[in-house]
């Protein structure tokens, strides 16, 4: 099978799989290019309420396919940044499920997700210093926001890999699971995500990401969307809520 991004939708969760096992799921130019339109389609799908990004087999993503850097480092980085920004802007909750190596462009993608769950044996690294590549400004800022300046500098300056326990301590990982238990925990957590109000999640995502010009917009969405009334009614009636707001409603 050619290197590609595979995807499926089940139980309101879209799963995107980085599939390039011959090179530890390294991202080719075509794969970087394919991610933004794939995300656009999933964002517009009302059946999708959350997204999981993972890698084929025992590796998340070993970064960019180095052959793309030989051809044109600038173009390769531009494609990676466009993919990263599309993932960060996805309007529904996103979760990276990390096994094995999450390195370079893999860490760039994982950091662009809202949350990162990892197996204990996972390894994280940001390796441009090994290649003389300037790491993108957007990716650097995102990494600093997650880990703080000192851990980000450690990763960027050294190119060394860190284990999942250290990633958890620095904020690069949100949960670390024993090997073999990642899928179960991701399934459990995404069931929680899709049961909650997407209105709340979408607004919180924008606010947490620093947007400051949409307070009135989200107040209007809450007033018109019906999720608040449904949530209160469900609580008083002691039943599970049936939230109906969709990102297609937001205008």
C-alpha cells in the first residue's frame, strides 16, 4: 500500500491513521498535502464529533520523509505548517494516540492536537537541530505553550528523545498508559467527549487557543443553540442529555 492517510468514522469519532510503515510512518509531501482537505471534510461532517490521530502499527510518526527535505526544504516545511495549522484549527476535539516514536513532524502533529495520550514505551523528540533545519515559528510557539520555554529548548537544542514519563511531566503528554491499554483508554475517553456538548467544546477550544474576538458570537450561539436548555433539563430529569448543536450551526 502506498504511503497515505487512512480514515474511518465510527460512533461519532473520526480516526485518521498515518500509514507509511516502511518508513515508520514518516510523512511524505503528498501526505502533508492531503491532511488539510481531509480535515475539512471531517469538520463538515455532522456525524463526526471528535477526531483521533494515530499511526499505523507500533509507531506514531517518525517525522517528515527526509527525501522531501533533499528536494526542497522550504516547500516541505511549508506543507507541514499548513497541515499543522489545519489540525490545530479543527473545530472539534482532537486527540493524538501515540505509540512508539513521535519525532520531528510527528511531534509537530501531536502538539497540534488538543490532547495527547501515549503508551509508556513511547518516545518523543524534536530533531531539526540534527539536520540544520529551522523549526517553524508556529510549531515552536505551540511547543512552548505546551511545555514551557525550558523543556521546549531542551528538545529543540538537543534533538534528544524523551520518554513518555518525562513528556507527561512537561505537558507534552496528557495521559500515559501501560503498553497495550492505549486503544481501550482512547475509546473510553472519546465516548465521554462525544457525549458532551460540542457547543461548549468548540467555544472552549477557541478561548483556550487565545482567540479574544468571539465572546459575543459564542454568547449568541449558546442562546440560540439549545444545548444549555437541554443540558439543564436532562440534569433535572436525571437522564443523559441529547445535545444537538453542530459546528455547521455556528456561521
